C-alpha cells in the first residue's frame, strides 16, 4: 500500500499499488520551490518536478536496489583513474531549465561543477544511467522517454540497465542505439575515455543471489 501525505492537515489517502499508474502527480505543498530541496515534501519514495508537475514514484524493489549500487561501483572504479570526472548516485538530482530529475547514477565533468551547496546540480551530466524496475512504469519504454528528456537538456550519453534481460542499452542524441548483452563490453564514448565496462558487472549482486 502507498501512504502519501503532503500536508499535516491533509487526510491521508490509502490506495492499492495496482490501482495506480506511476508516476503519480502530487499537489505541491505550500512554499514549494523546485530548486530548493528543503521545500520538497517528505515521502517514502522518489520525487521529480517535470513540466510544472510534482511526480511521485514508489521506493525501488529488490532487483532495482541491487543493481543500482553495482552501477555506482562500476562508475566509481573508473573515476578513480579519471579524477576530472565526478560520479553522482542515490537519485542524483539535477535542475535543468527549471525542471528537476534524479538519475540512478550520473557522471559530470568536475570542472563544470560549482562548489558543493546542498542544492541540485545545475549543469547537465555527461552520462545519465537509469535502471529498469520490476513494473511497466519503469520498463525500457518509460526509460527511453526519460532519456529523451536528458538529451533535450544537454546530456551526452544515456545508459539503460535492464535487469530482467541482463542487457545495457546505450543511447546518444545523434541516434546511436546499441544493445549490449552478457559477455560484451560497452564501446568507449569519446566523452568518457576508458569507460568500457562488461555488461555482467552491472548484475554482479543479482548473479550472486542466484548462485
């Protein structure tokens, strides 16, 4: 069940997850300022602000939450040899053209970033990574739509990590659309030198759980 209360005076609404199609639009609380994380409501789940709407997604299921840390591990290991880049995770928040979205993982050029402020990053990352969920609301089709948003806002490369099929899809604004399978390595992007992980590295925890 999902319990969302935006205001202490509001009456809680309890709905079965199967009766909803996510993301669900929420009415912003009083004093809400999208660019200020301190004004966002406190909910058990994930929030984004897109097209003037505050959108809610429930917490990640066990597959998605197992894969996302492996993605971060792959990126952080690469970044150790490339300190000119900064890796973000944990719904890495970005405020681009007045809209706020969070990526499961992202890579920025360190030189593009202002000093840490506790706010959302206001420049587009080089890479945004999305991990598919268990439901249709976060399947490949939904993630491709989010990738288009990334490209419209200046992101250079998007990876879609698909646990169900053990695949990684690499997308670029110019039309690159390549699907990689277990046993393959991702091709290097000129914007991310040396980042050529194996597909199975993204699913290490899942494979351990199955063994």
